[in-house]
């Protein structure tokens, strides 16, 4: 491991020791953050998986009903029945923070209370399968929004986990060993200078003693 380009002085040694202590403290904090991010990510991924299974099941039933309705209804009547929405809904986007990671929060507000679905078309030219499909799609819409929120949150957490892991590895395998090697280098240089100074002092002392003799 290459040492940093510094002067081997006691001031630099003190500064390197302070930087090493800061790096070790930051390394511990980042490791704790990474572990907590991984724990949160795993929990959200499990919730996302269960929600996706439910949504796919409901959408599959709705698609079956749409296919049956298409088989028994006239194409023009089917298109006419689907021109207008059953009710209005408003989607708002908020922000939440998970360990300093900004994640989205989707909130859907529907007109009126949760009540029986009012269909915008007449019953004379439509089939029961179309009614069931529209009711299923309306019921699964909040789950779709929740699923998109969880999937985006998982994506953002995964990106942050990768960034945090790279920082932890950079501290653990590059910066901290480099600081430790630099501290050893400065310490060796200082000890070598001290031994040299001591040798010179002893030599001078011997010369003075020899002169006095």
C-alpha cells in the first residue's frame, strides 16, 4: 500500500492519527447505515413481492372478464362503454425519508367515500363480465399505486446500498490501510531521526571526553 506524500514530522503524525480516527468512525457509521438499508430493503422487497402476487392475480381475473365481454359484445358497444371513467380520482406525490434516502409517497383521493361502483353506461348493451372487469380494475387501482410506490422505493434503496457499499469498501481497503501505512512510515522516520540524533550526541560526547583526557 502506497503511503501519502507527507513530511515525516510530529505534526503530520498527529494529523494522520486524527484522520485515521475519523475514517474509522465514518467506516463504522457507514457499515451500520448499509446494514440497516439492507434490512429495510429486504422487508420492502418481501412486501412488494406479496403485493405483486395479489395485483397480478386480480389483473388476471379482470383480463379474463374483459376477454369474455369482448367475445359476447359488439366491438362498438364495448368501446362506447369504456369511453368514460366510472369515477374521478386524484393522485398526489409526497416524499418520505428512509435513512436520508428520499422515497416517494403516493396518495390517491377518490371523489366521495368508498362505495359501490357506479357504472357510466347502461346495462342494456353490456355484459356482466364487463361489469365485473371494471369493478375489479377499480378495486385493484389502489394496490397498483402502492405497488409502484414500493417498487420505486426498493429501486432507490438498492442504489443507495450500492453507493454506501462502495464508500465502505473504499474506506476499509484503501483509505484506512493507506493512513495506517503512512503513520508507520512517519513513526519509523521519526525513530530513525531520533536514533541518528542520539548517535551524533554520543559521538560528540566521546570527542569532548577524548579532548579533555
